[in-house]
C-alpha cells in the first residue's frame, strides 16, 4: 500500500511537470510571435514612412479664409511645421547635435541624449519658425525631418471673437465659423441650402473650399470693442453685448462682447465666456415693450382706417390677434433669422419675471426675447416698415474659378415687402423722439432695465438686464446700435444701479468716428463698383413743409475734424484715410510719408492745406519672419 502510494505521487509530479512545460512552451511561442509581430510593425511603419514621408507637404488646406469687408484676414489656415529625428538614420551624432543646438537654442548635451535614444522617432521642436525651417533645409542633416500640418489662426485675437467664432480640428464650433462651416470646408453647397447666396443660376458650388468676405469693418469693430470693454471693466460679474447695424441693406458692421476670448487659445475659457449674450433670452425692459405696444396701436388704427397720432394713443379695445400677427412679422416670436451661430456651447437659460404687473397694459408684447430679435423688430418699425435681412456675409469667393457669389437677402423673395405701412413708421419715429434721449448726430436712444431671476444649477439667481437701442439719426435711421448687459451681482457697484442710461452715457464719444468710417467705406465701395453708386443713401432731403432734413453725411461735416497720423503710410493709403475730410493735399517726393503738416491730433478747418513729404526707403525692407505660414500666406 505504501509503495503504491509512492508511485501515484511520482506520477502526479510528472504530470504537473509536463503541464508546466507545456505552459512555458506556449508562453515562449506567444512571446516569439509578439516579437516577430512587433518587428513587422516597425518594418511596415518604415515602409509607410518611405511611401508617405512625414516631412512631405500636406495637401492644400480645405478650410477657407475669412476676411472683413476691407479684405483684412480674420481667420486663416496656416501651415504648422515641427522638427523630429529618426535616431537610427543620424550619421554623425556630435555634428548634428552641434548644428541643431545653435539653430534651436537647445543645449548640445540635451540634443545628444535625445538623438542617442533607441527610438524610432524623437520630437525635437514643435512649431518652428520660417527662418528655422529654411535653415533646416539648407543644412540637409541625415535623419532630421520636418512634419507639416494645418492649424487655424485668428490674427485679430480677441477682436470680434464672438462674431467670427472658432474652429477645432477643421470643424467650426461658434460664430461665422460654425454657421458657414459647410462653405469653408470642401463640401458642395446647394442653392436650396443657403437661398440668400446668389449662385447665379447654378444649382451648387464646386467641391473646393471657399473664402468668405464679411460686412464687418475691423476699424469700427476696434472702436466698439474698446467702448464695451471700458463699460464692463469695473462691474464685476457682468456680460455686455453690442451690434452695429446698417438699416438700409441689413449689413452688420460690428459687434463686440465683454468679456471676450482669444479663439487661438479657446481651451482656457469657461462656457459662460464663450456664450454670446445676444442669443440669450432676457427680459425686455418695460420702456421698450411700451414702444412695441404703441406700434401695435398705431398699426391697428391704420388698419381700421382711423387717423391716429402718438399723442392720442388711447386704445378702447386691444385686438390681440392683430398684435400677435405683428410680432410674427417683426420676428419677435418666430425663429431668429441671422447668419450667425451662438455655437454648440451656447447657454440659454430663460429668465423669469419677479413682478409681472407693469404700470400700463402692454397687451401681448413678448416679455422675454433674445436681444437680436428686439433689434430686428425695432429696425423694422423705424426704417419705413421695410423688411430687411440682417447678415454678416457679403460674398463668397470660390478659389479655383475666382467666382464671386454675393449675399442677396431677397433671393427668392419679394423685394420691398413691408411689415407695416411707412406712415405708421413715420409716426413711430416721432414717438421715439418724445420717449427717447437725444444725442449727437441727431441720434435718439431708447433705454430701459429690468430685474429678473434665472435658473442655475444651485436654484435661482437674480440678474439685472439693461438694453439700449440707438437710432442714428432719429428722423430716418440709417444705422442702429444695440447695447445690452446682464449683471449677476446686484450689490453695490462702481456705477449707479438706478441709471438706466449707463450703457450709452458716453456713446457720443464714439458715434462720430464709427459713422464717419461707415460713410467712407460706402463712398469707396461706390468708387470701386460704379453699379453700386445708385445705392448711396446720404443725400439731403426736403420735406413737404420745405424744411431741410440733415442726413448723416451733412451732420458729420459739422463735427470737429482731427488730423490723423499719416507718417509711415503709402500715399494711396493716406489718401484713403483722408477721404471725406475737406482738406487740400499737397504732395512732395515719392515713396512713403516721412513728414506731415499739420501734425497728428491738430484740429482741421474746412479747406485747410495738408502737406505730405514722401521719401523712398534707402535700404531694402527687412524680411519679417512669420512662423507656420501656408503657401498662400507666404506669397502674400
């Protein structure tokens, strides 16, 4: 029995040894297969790199450029170049490290360590400059390569960021970048997708990328940006938005937000900063709601054949059905129709009224609406009742064919369709003068504020909403400026909380400059394209009573003119800056302006003489190194 037990034990041991050997053999086979597979992957990677080298230039960018109306770059796709090494291909380690150390500013010892690694690929420097790239080509070092890719660049940084928006991984996520994402990419764009773009009878565009020319003027944008930033600088937790609109053609000239963001470093900002307050529903101040209510009463009186005037706005009965139809025509209660996107990260919390008992019966006037809708309705009421389409896009440039497709808001619509009669609009302008605050250039501001509460993650918080609508001029508005703010802290601030007009308290300091730049742009546009001269809108008019009505062009002439700084500019650019200023220009020499008289900042009288001294550059211009330029940008 004992012997048999010993045999059984030995058999069990042998069986365990055989199982262990089988397991070890399987593990060895798996390790061998993994090693061979890894070597095959490296070989395939090397073959792939030889077939499709990393340092080979990428295909042409498919995302188009965005320009302002003066063809200033607002968003562009640039080439991003990085430097890497394949250590196994480096022939002379010391020599290579020494040359790269001088070029890149990296210690030679550190480069020796990197290049000496047993690695297939080692990154040396990301985003090298144009000069460094050219020197790398000249050195022609074995084992040293360049990788090229495309990156979206916003030269104006935070200026107009909420309008332009931003893109990541070649995908637009906010603003113009988001709304026209399919236009900026290489997709075909069909006429039925964007009816407002006139494709000149074609069903769709080509499959190539497109460049966009906007109606935005960055000179005016800079003025408005600074004004909004100065307003919000000391207010704590506040959001401010603004929009400058041409009421004749619906062109949006500028729009500033506070706080703003830099789209080049979008990952640094919270969603609240990226939010565009112009798209967020807010409480419409009672003063502005009353103006809309009065418009409905005037409209109802006209439809009933009763002659009504602003001073006799007493409604015996309110026709709510007529009011609702008017709000629809004014787009106060319908879908917002503007070619700008708030973005995928837009916050839209609907505010609630604290007190719903206003002093007067306001009928069915909407209590809450996005500021963009209020601006649109206000514009329709004052511009003769004409329905316009606010837009940022001026034209689309098709790269390969050089075709231009212009924005046409009346594409497929009846031109001149009114939302209310011109007689009613005229009476409303009279009413605006009585209710609003007068300003420079015969402008009138209608302002108001309200306190409400909005839902947040922790429950509710109280906010103060302010809104100002400035018609320029009030008699027949050619432009309207919208200013809105939302303040989340209702405690003591650096401004008087009871001052409803604080948004436009210093607006007279910037309106003349903004309007003058708009006038100059309109004049230059007429000079470039003769066909557009008929669209000039600044002619003096005479009323039936024989009184002359001053337009903006005439009122601007009465403003004090300041001599601009012209030194360093070309003669052509200086003459454009002086466009609209009544001075006699005397030019001496050629080249660039090196001296001017009067000096910059001097007050100019009509008919004053301006002397410009020009001189050619003595030495060639210094080459400015701009990193990561694309082929198109390099040629520029």
